[in-house]
């Protein structure tokens, strides 16, 4: 332990646990072993200092009620949980729970702290206590079921999921949980029924397609299994959970905003993503990667000029950042500033020779300028690494047309049409080639 | 000087009476494994070159190999170094007349001719030139190295001429020097995928990375930390076909592997669909794992998703690191085990049909027992020789462990190894607490190589830790039970002329090599048959003992053995002796 940490711990022990006049029957609060915050973002350090001070003030206040004190511990714990300091967070929630045993929030958050620190048995007990305080809380029921399932306790998991389903029969998360219990029991028919029911309620619950595929495979229905596997897949979601959403929104750090921005992009909410990334760049203006993400979100929300500024800033900070070169190249190519686009695509593939998107874009721009001979090695390189990339096959064949090598082009178009029957461009190009019209 | 067939003679001589040794020569110990690296001369310490700048590669190595490079009948140890030179240690095992044994290792790197030049990651072993001497393939950050065993205690670097050093550029762009840096690979496996009797080579590549391209990464709270693979784009894996002349051809594209890859950390080759042809299971870090099913024509088809092994049953792509394939549930079909990040839990995929697996991590208890650790090297071994396969994993975090940092640990990533005992009935129990002090050591576990290092009839472990000393876990429990040990030798064609070679055809000579990929069915009286695999691959960045060692429990009846050779044909041997190693040569069974 560093001297500073020792001081902080001592401070916390004295200020929080020992020095104030506790009621005679006060529970024995645990001292918080503070994590080393010396290397975290300054904004997070300030948040921690503020909550720590608030806690100290509250604990030292004769007017503070047990509920006030529990809330002060809880607020500090939530920040620590958000900052991934699960052990310290757990101590805060434990103290909060000791101070106000009736408040379901503290064992609930404590359960999540245990989950973060991979202690499923303790998490299960904490979620059970939370449910004793607030029976019927769906989020707590869901996490209790999940935690039991983690431990292979399928019957116990099924029990709590069934109770939750009785409360909300249309919860896709709970239905999915029950489906997973069935899968763990090799009861594929029941699992398929549960997952199908969930998808019927919410066709957007794409996280269900994969376990549903496994259920159909278990039933021997490979056609249905493969059909499900062709569907898009997203990470599983829990029921609406205001308590954990509060934690997820808490941390004021560039990385936390980046994480929220990425989540927003996954939801196709580019405008919100741009807001998160902008805040992230304000907190860490030196991160080229963050400027690139902001540029991407701006571009997706229709602000190409703003995007250009951010990509240029990213390259100012990190001149070799291949992604920024590529993104800037895309914008420049769309504005028909081909020479500048070529320069950026070239820089991208120079920085990362296996950057296929950049190489393909470079080849396309070169071909568009009639520089087919320069484009072809790049198409070949893409095809060498990824023989299935239809655009590279198409671009290569079109380059052959530009060079007047029409017979070779015909062969490539034919091969492309066979390999990519879902891409009509190949047969279209063949038709044009036969009629002698321009295929480029 | 190479001593032909001495292995067989020694193995029989050394191991006869092993059971007596366990009973008489060594006091009954309550621990399962005893850590003896330093005492035996394995003084290697891995240096990751930690810069304080959290360069990604610092946290990912190293591996280790158990390789009988001098064909003297005991397993030598090769240890991969990060910053510095990897080392080869010769095993000078001494067996006293009473059966007791003394392990002693001697650093023979200098005389071996091995000079590692890049930042090392892992190692694979296999006799690629069929000369009867096992060769070494080293994976690196940078160009990989293939060391041909000269059968005289020395090795030659044949990396460039063999065509396996990992240059990534296509011929069209070969003049672009930036396009041929070798990339970053971690785990590799020698595998005869086309059944031509020559070992081909699969090399798992991780991400497109170099120190120059390093991306600073941070925790959510803004603390500098090591990156996740998502910070970089994955790098394409490579499959090299053996040309039978000391060279390989990169067939990644024609084999169908080029267009679909993740950041690969683990690979294991096995027949996962029961057609007798070897397939490839590829563990990817944070992306879907792949199950490449051999199409018998030089190509592979990824059946990962439909097989149920690509993601967990709730569709999470885990941070997959180490991997093993073995018949964990004793149903005769090999299952798949994958180690993952803290909070994810080790995946156990039980095979239920051709290329069809059930996620049994939860049901077996393995997932819950491993939730608290980031697993790397892993192996299914019968630690107590009771006939059921247990699981040993070595662990070490990839993100800062706050409690260790708080305690002043300058490299706060260490975790304890786990030994999970197969309790039967499809359930596992954590026996790490009683497995010995070795399981209380805090290390940043990465590679682990498994094999019977002291030839006493149970599986020992070499653990390659990141930025720390090597560990040698000697099994003290296994040979209290009966066991059968097998070395499987297959006749192969060699291009290299040796004094004792038997001519087969013009330019080629028949030699005997370890039958990598062979399966063994050990048929026991009154007990279910055991199915085991002869392999060196799996785990993480490491290579293990190719011999088959199967625990028989209290059953002292010599079992009959059925071998399915890599080319698919089957032979039987009745009443194979127990409690010793026996060499089974292809063509000598029934």
C-alpha cells in the first residue's frame, strides 16, 4: 500500500467508521479500502473526492439520519462501481445495507458488485435480500435468476424466472432466461417455445436468435437452426433497470463517454453518440481515437464538415492513424476530391497494409480516374486475403475492361456472377460487355 | 549424436516399476502437485520488457514446450522469452535402482544453435521433415522462426527457406517492405490435414499491431491499462501446406481460411465431426470462435456457429484464450474446453453429434468455478489417474487487479492456477486448495505444457508465467493409481537419409514419427473404454507431450488398445502392459 493509500484508508476509517459519535447500537461499519486513484482521469478523481467529502460530512453530522448516511455510502459506492472498483464499492454498499437494512437498493447494488468481482454465490444472496425488501422487482429477479444459472442451479433459476414471468408475461429477458434454463436441461422443445414466444413479443430482441438456433439444432431441425443463425445478433439485454442505468450514466471520464457513445452507435443513435464522443474529447482532447469516433458519429448524423474537422484533428494528433486517413478519404472521395482521397487511402494502407476497406477504396478511386493499372494490384491484394469480397472481384473485372482486356473481364464477370449470385452487377456488366456499352 | 530407438528402450526400462516407485520410493504425499522448477535447474525467468506504457504485447506471452529433442526418452523443456532469448533445457532425469528419480535440467541453448531474434510469444512442436526428430516452430511479434532439429542436439533456423516465417504480403505487393513484417502470432499447431503423412502447419495470428502502432488504452475511469483486442483489427491466420521437401506453401486462401478470422489466441486440431479427418478449432479473443471442418479436398468450412462452439449459449463471444480437445465426459467423442476472461468462465462444449456441441459450462460447474480468473493455458489431464479427465488451467489477468495494485504490486495481474477435479456425473469440483502449495502461488499464468516429465506415470506441468519465473508442477498423486502409457509411432516417408533408414522408394526412406492426431481407445475390463488423443497442440502458445497417458484407477487388468491412426486405419493390441510406457508401431497390431 502506498503512503497516500494508507492515509486515505486511515482517513476513511477514522472519518467514516470511527470518529463520529455513533448511536450506541450502531452497526459495525467496515472501513473503505480506497483504490489508488492517482492514475485515473482528473474528472473522476474530482467525482470521487466530492462523494468522499459528502460521505465524510454526512457521517460527521449529528443531524444525519441513518438513511442519509446509507445514501452517502451508496452514492460513493455507485461511483466506485461505475469506475470498476468492485471491492471498494461492495464495502460501501455493505455499510449502506447495515445502516438501512430495509432499502432494497443496497443489497441490489451489492449483488452487482459481487458479480463484477466474480463472486456469484455472494451475489445470489445479495439479490435474494434485495427481493426480500422489494418483492416483485423484475430487475432483481432477472439478475437473481442469471446468477443462479451461472452457478448451474437451473431449478432455482427457473423458480425465480417463473415468478418474474407471472409479474410480466411479456418480458423478453425473463422468457429468454427461462429458455436458457431449458437449454441447460437439454429441454430443447420448451426452450424453442420460450424463445419463439419472446421473439413474437419483440422481434427486435435479436439476442434470442442464437439460443433459438441452438434449441432447433437440439431438436434436429437444422433448417430452422440455420435460418435463425442468419438473423442479426445483438448482445443480451436485461429488463428495464433504473438503478443500474443510474450507475451507467455516472462516470465523468472520457472512456466512460466513449463507452456510452459506442452503445449509442450500436442503437443507431448517431446524434446521441456524437454528444457522448464530444464530451469525451472535451475531457481528453489529446486522444486521436476519440476525435475519430466523434468524426464518425458526426458523419453518420449528416454533419460531414464537422466530421472532416474531427478527422483532421485526429490526424494532427496521430499522423499515422489509419482509420482517420480512411475516413477522411471517404469524405474527400464523395466530394470528388480524388487526389486528396488517394493520398489519404494510400496513407491508410501504408500504415496498415492489411486494411482491406482502405485498400478497396483506394483501388476504386484509382479505377474511377481511369488508372486501372494502378488499381489492379490493390484489388488483387484484397482478393488474395479475402477471396469472397465481391466488390474487389467486380472492381478488378472493371479494371480489365478499362484496359481493353475484355475477354479476361468476361471470364471474371462470369466467375463473379457464379460466386456471388446475390450481386446482379456481375450479370449486368456481362450484358453491357456483350452489347458493347460502357461498363465502367 | 542421434541414438535411434533409444527412446523406446529407455522408456520401457525407465518406467518398469514406476508404480512401485510411487508406493515405496516416495512417501505418500497429501499434495497433488509439487513445484520444483528452481530445484531442478529450471531457473528461467520471463521478461516481458514492461515499459510502463502498457504495450499490448507485454501482457500476452509466453508459452512453453515439452519436447524430447535429443530422443533420449525424457521430455526436455523449451521456454519462450519475451525480451531476450528463449531457452532450451535438457532433461537429465536420473532414475535410481529403487525407482526413485532425480530431475535435473541443463541449459543447452547455446550448443543447440537456437537463437531467437524476435519478441517471443509461443511454440509448437512437430517433426515436419519426418526425420524422426521433433522440430520447433516459434511464434513471435514479428517474423516467426522454424527450427529444424538436426538430430544431433542442434537445430538450424530454416524459417525463411521453409516459407513459414509469416510474411503477410501477397506476391503482388511483396516489394512493399511495410507489408511483410510477419505480424503477431501466438498459438500454432502442426497438423496433417490432408493425410499425406507430412505435418502441415496452422498459425493463429492475433491483431495487426506493432509498437509503432501502439494505441494507448484506458480503463473506464481513465487509468492507463492494457488494451483489449478491439483496439486493433484482427490479423489473418495462416495455413501452410508441407511440400515434403523442407518447404511449405501458404494455402490460407485456397483452403478457405482467408476471409474469416478473428484475433486468434488458441488452436487445437482434432476430428470434431467423426469423419476421420482432422478439423481445426480456433479460439478468438472477443470474437466468434471457429470450427473449421475438413472437407477432404484441401479446403475447410467454418461450422462454428451451428456447431454451438463459436459463442456461449447466450450468444456472447468470449475472450477465448486457451483451448483443449478431449473426451471430458467419457462418451468416446472429444469435447472442447476454452479458457476466457474473468467474469466469463471457462466454456465446456460437449460433443453430442458430428460437429454438434452443447454448452455445458454451466451444467458441469466449470463455468462457475472459473468465473474469478482469466484463464490461459489449459489441459484436460487425469491428474489422479482415476480414469476421468480433470481440468488444469493457469490464470492471469489482462487488466489491472485493483487489490494487487493497492498492495503495491508493480505488475498487478497475477492469479492462482486452478485444478478442477472431474467428480463424475458430468460435474467438476475445485480441488486447488488441496492440490498443493503450487496452487497458492500468484503468477501471471499464460502458457502451460503438459506431459510426464519424470516418466513416472502421471502428468506434470510446466507453467510459463508472464514476467515471472517458470513453474514446474510435478504430479505426486497420479501414479498411486494404475495407468497405461503409450507412444504411438507411425511409418512416414522422409527426405533425409540416415544410417538406419530403410529405403522405401526412390529418394525416400521410411522412418518412425509420433503419430500426431491418432486416437486411442483403451478398452478396460469391467469399465468403460477411454478415448485419448496423441497430440502436442492446444493449451495456450504451448506444446505438450505427444504420448498418451491414461489413468486406470484401481483396475489392474491390462487393457486392450485400439488405435485409429492419422490416415484413418485401425489396429488393435491385446493386453497392453500397465504402469509403464509401451511403444505401439503402426503395422504391428492386429
